[in-house]
């Protein structure tokens, strides 16, 4: 004869653990998605900075061209 009293709470404990695991997994996935979004933003920002540094001469030429045209 197995005592039913000891079996019932063990099942409840397992269910609670399963729910906790599911909750943790969901939080983990959300965290990863947020990290990916942040990485995307950072990459875009870096690319823009690189473009600015890559062609400072072109930007200077554009400014120099705009300046005389406005004066003229």
C-alpha cells in the first residue's frame, strides 16, 4: 500500500516546477529578442559613424559647394 498523501503533493510540485520553467523560458526568449534589437540598433549606428568617417572629404566638398552657391 502506497500512501496517496505523499504522492499528491509531489505531483503538484512537479506541475509548479513545469510552470516555473515555462515562465523562465519565455522571459529568456524575450530577453534574447531585446538583445537582438539592441544589436541591430548598435550596428546601424556604427555603420552610420563609419560612413561619416569614411567620406569626410565628400561632406566637406558638399559644404564648400553649398557655401559659394548661397553667396552667389
